[in-house]
């Protein structure tokens, strides 16, 4: 054997070890939520906490129905900001679930990024509106 062949074999082995798992991971990520929007379907109990800088703590709890087609409705929610509570009901929602189980949604004036479990049972979300830091979870309790 010569050193060039051994070097090429070594390079090929390194390439296989480093690159192959990335291709496998990327391929498996794409298949996690193949039903995309249909993954997010049913009634979810949602809650979250965070802060509004310069204002104070924020916490929220609510009930949202997602239709599995990119639409939904916030049935009701209660939000407390620095001890002052307010309620909302019948607020339209839109959403997109990507094949890798990430997504974006809008409920009223609030924009979110989220990750949903492949079975659609749990949504981990964060509000992306400027000036608000709040994240939480939605758990499906009916379909």
C-alpha cells in the first residue's frame, strides 16, 4: 500500500463518519411531521410566562382549537400583566407547521415561533413580538 491510497482511504472514512450522520439527521428531521398542518389539530390548553421590559411579569392561560388546515380559534384566555388581568375570546388564529416540526403562528396581534411534537400532542412556543418575552406550552386534550 502506498501513502496516497492510505490518505485517501482515511479522508473517505472521515468524510463518511462526519457527513453521513448529518445527511441521516437532516433526512429524519424532514420526516418528523410529514402531515405538516394536519399535525396541529384539536383542542389545546396553553400557558406561558415571561416579562414585558419596563412593565413587569406576564402570565397567560388559554384554550385554543387548531383545525389542522392552518386555521384555528383562541376560544378563551386570561392574561395577567404585572398583576392586572384581562380576558380574550374568539380570536382567529393562523399557523404553518413545517416538515421538521417547527412552525409559525399568529393569534390576534401576537406572532409566535413554535416546535410541535411529531404526534401533535405538545407545542412549545415563544412570542416573537418586539417588547415581549414570553414562552410556554400547549398540550392537546382533545382532537
